[in-house]
């Protein structure tokens, strides 16, 4: 009897243990799928999307983004900035901003090593330009150079094709201290830095590179203006220590030889005051002559050489040499100079003739 009961208890324990092992080994029907979905959702949230590919090389020149392909509208300033090389005037916060430069030399429209930003604005009398060139200040090349001789320094540059004819443009360059170089860029012929315009500029080396401010009077330029007027433009930055690298706002297609043909554009030149300048330039001629006279007359009697000396005669003034030049220039036209000579006796004058300013720069 005891043996039968013992057998029954043993059988019950065996089946109970088998059931518990089966239940423990089987997962919950909902635990695994939910866990996998949660894991997938977590991974999709954490993993960032890959960054968009930046166009470089020829593709950058052929596919300009809208902020470069469309004309940039200038902002009219209510108050002029102080030209001191510091970009701390509140008005610069409202300016049009140009950024995302490309390295065009020696690279082919590559992402440059250092960032560059340009700010633009205007009022009735001046065009205002500011550069912020980010760099290590200890490596910036800046010297107090002579005008038009800044090429051993780092510098920034501008082309303004003020008639948008893709043939001729004003060129302005500034080193980090604001020293100027200005001239005329002629497509296919190069640069002529004999031109010296009146403008104000100031630059300074800062803790994050260097900054430059420029006030360019409209009266120093010949241009078209108005609601729909366009100026072709380029902005660049040259860094000497980086293999003389050239960074430009508009990328260049190396298969095209024309810079002005690939220029960006500015618009919004409205409400500019017209200033007319009348210049009177008088001139006259003074002459002075001299003769060599004997310095040691006794040497001549003794047969010795006489070095002599040069004695000037009194200065003479020729009234007939008086000349007055009259020059009258306006915003879009240039009048040839009128010269009046021998005003007391004989007078000759060139006739007036209007010509487009494009011929005035030849």
C-alpha cells in the first residue's frame, strides 16, 4: 500500500516539474515583437540623417544656390556706420549678408579653410561694405603699406560692374588694416591701378581674424541706378600663407575665361542723391635758365683747368602759359575737359561733347 502511494506521488512530481520547465521556456506572445519594434523605433530616432552633399568643382559653378543666382537687394541704412574697422554698429545687423565662399585657387570651387562674410548697405550718398574674415589672428599678414601696393599682405577684393555690361568694372582691394588699392578691371586686358578714387576705409586684426569697413561715395563712381538697375559684382579674399589661396563668393567655371560674365548681381539702388562736381584746374609755366661761368680766372691764364660754376638767371614768368581746365562730371555722363590757354591774349577751347563713361576709362 505504501509502495503504491509512493509511486503516485513520484509520478505527480515528475509531471509538475515538466510543466513548469515548459512554461518558463516559452516567451510571452507579445514581449518579443514589442521589444523589436521599440528597438527599431529607438534606432531610427537616434541615427541622424546624412548631411546634404555640398556642390564643388564645376558643379558648383553650374548650379548656383538661389541666394547667389538671384540679385541681392541692398538694404538702405537709416544711420551711417562709423568707419573704424569695428563691426559693432547696430546698423550692420540689418545689412544684406553674403557668405558661403568657395576656394577657386588653387582648389576648384572647394570648401575654404576659413569662413568669410560680407555685409552691404547704402544711403543716399554712400555704399557701405564690411568684411569679416575669420582666421587665426597670429597668422594674418597685415602691414602699413603704400596705396596700391598691398599684394604681399592678406587682402579682400571687390569688382563692381556698375553698368552690368560685362566689359569693365571698378576694382577695390583692402588689406587687413584697410590700406586701399583701386583701379579699373577690363575684361581680357587686366587691371589698371592708376585710378585713385576718394573713399574711406579702415581695418583691424581681431581675436577671430580681421574686419574691414568701407564707405564708398556714389559720386566717385559712374553707374546706373534705379529700381531695376543691376550691378555685376564679385567679392573675394586672398590668404597668402595658404598657398596664395583665393576664396570667392561666386564660384568660377574654369572653362570660361570671363570673370564678369560669371558675376553675381546687386540691385535696389533707389533714392540715391545726384551730385555734380565742377573742377577748375589752373596751371602756369615758370622757367629758369643758367650759364656756366669761370670760377678761377687765374687758372685760365696759367693754363690750368677751370671747373667753372653754373649760375642761374632770375626766374621768368610767361603770361601766355596760363591755362585753366574745367571739368564737369555727373552721375552717368562725362564731359571732356575744356581748356582755355593764353587767357590775356589768345584763347582756344575744345568743344563740348558728351560720351558714355565707358569711354572715359580708356
